[in-house]
């Protein structure tokens, strides 16, 4: 997400090092990785509840040498992400919808360097990082008939991950309403999943601010709210699944620096090295998957087609999913509440 002062153009870092960066060279790519990983639900029938049971899905992402644009021009990043997720389809019914709950504990590692140099091992490499826990305590899925499903839910990111100064892990709460619609008939998975992230103020660990004379900009820094749309349009052919996917990220509100400063004041104080931006990344790609029976494996390739104040480029995803516990004959759903 666009973090106004949190992302610094690498070409300017040599000059800024003594002021912003506690050590020479490239600053950590702070909080830039954000909370919701754009595109993470591509390939998932997000609006439909699976049969009652406990399920596991592991999503991995490898994005080699993705490149910064606009506010983050001059930066290249290698990103490796792993997102293990537990899905509980409760078998309960509420307001005619199936009730589900989710929890995920992502981990990631980032390496960032000036795009004018060759990159690793001549880079500022982030140590493996524990991301913030994602909790979705309730999600409701309605079967609308004729293959159509709709869902809605509310999730949150708890700032319990790595919190060392200059971390790339956001140190703020994020609240996340989301909704999806899916068409799942005749082998089709046509799904649109919309997510909105409300971000609270930073505690001051993320970013190049921590432990520097610019710390006041980081404590209380509020990243702008973000909108994400993940799209899937795949077709099953026997055990195979294939089709296009896409994701869209854009920033809905402006960043607000800490210390009561405006974006203009922060830019003036740092010679325009710390500026506000509006992170945007649109990407398209394709999915191929195979259902092995007990588990399913999917491979997704995407390429950014438009970025602004964001890092983007080629990315490779894998998704492995299987049931941990799913009764063969689920009990009939019983509504929690009934009209008299």
C-alpha cells in the first residue's frame, strides 16, 4: 500500500542515509507489503461454502525482481510469501446462509535493492518475517440457486507479527469487510471477490522512520484505505482446471503522516524524498490446476499491466488444498434463529 514516506526511491537513498536510514545502504522496504496480499483469492470459489468440515489451503507466492513505479521508482524486490489458511465450514445456518470461519498466519521474506545494480547478494535483504495474523471470525454464504452463490464477511489483521524497527511488516490493525459472488455450474468457477481494508495508525516500527530523526512521521502514520478485486473465470475439463484470472488494487483514501504533519509538510522537510502516493496495481494471468481427489493443486501466473506508486511485475502462485476433517454425511443444517 502507498505509505508516503514509508517507501523511498533507491536512487535517493545514498543522500538520505544519514538522515532517514539508521545504517548505510538501502532502507528496509517498510510496511510496503501491506496486509491483504492482492490476488490471493484468485482460483478460489470465494462465495461458496464447502461441505461442513475443517479444510486447509496453502498459498505460496514468488515474485522475482518486481519493479517499483512512481513513488517507489528505482526499487526492485524479490518477494517470497507463504500463506497457510484454515477454513472451518461449521454446518450452521444463519439468515439462510452457511456459516464459515477462517484464520491464516502468513510469513514472508523480501529482498530489495537499487534497480541500477545487479541485485542479490548486493542487496538489503530482509530476514524472514512473521506477518500479522488474519482472522475472519464469521463469513456467510448464500446458495442462490442455479449455480449462483453470494457471500459476505468481516476479517481483521492483528498486529502481532514481526515488530523490529524498519520492519516490512505493518504494525497497525486493519479491518476488512469483504464480499463475493460466484457462478459454479457445468464445471465453471466464475468468481469476483471484493475486499476493503481500513487501516489504523502505525505504532512507528514500520518504515525508514523508526529510530531516525524522521521518527515523528512514522508514529501515528495512517496508510490510506485500499480496495482489492480478485477475479477468476476457469473451466474444469475432467480433473483439469484452466482459465484466466486477474486482480486489481487501488487506494481509496490518502495517507496521513504522523506527528500532525501533512504530506506536503513531510515532502518539504525531506526534500521531496518522502512523498504521498496512490498505490495501484492491475494484473492479469492464467490458472491451470489438477484435482487429485484427496487434494487439489493449482498454478497461477500473473503479470502487472498497470502500476502507479507501487511495485509490480511477474508473479507465480501455487495453491494446495485438502480437507483435514469432512464427514461424508454432514448433518442437516439447523438455523440459529427462526422467524415465529
